[in-house]
């Protein structure tokens, strides 16, 4: 089992940047594929980015491609979402998620993930 805690959210102006972090508990962090999802008020939770267990493979939603970067540090048990050129439509609660997996597995489907953090609010003002 793994516990996830997100941090780094906040209020930023359009065009600005934020760096979200997700700290994971446990000694087998490298056994998990990781994902970031977001949910805006009144909308369904949507995929943002994911990374396989050793960081060799990533995938992004079209809406964030070229602006967001996902990375992980298996020594620090952490996954990071660097968000640049933020837009008001990026405003949402951002969630970190983990899926027990091996090799090159990644998934953009929220139902594939086993563990979730509590979320961190990102607000982008115009």
C-alpha cells in the first residue's frame, strides 16, 4: 500500500508557473506507475499526465502537452508536475495517483489507479 500527499498548489496569474509535488510513503515506490489528474468544479476528473515506474515513458493530455512536464525521483519517493504557461482553464484540484505496475505501463484512465492523494488546489487568474 502507498500513501500520497500532494503539495505546491496555489494562486498564479495566467502565463505563470507552478510546481506540484506528490510525496509517496513506502519502500516500493518504483513498483508504481504514477499519474496526475485534475477536477474542476462541475466537471469530471480528467487525465493530465502519467509516468511509468522508472520514468522512461510518459504521456500527456493534449490540453497540457508542451506546457506541463511530469518527472519522478525514486530515491526521494516523489513525482513532480511542472506546469508552465498556465491558463485559467487549468484551474482545478490536482490529484496524484498510483498504480502497482511493472515495466513500461502507463495509463490515462483514472479507474486504473489504486491509490489517490487528497488533492491540491490550483487557481489561475486571468
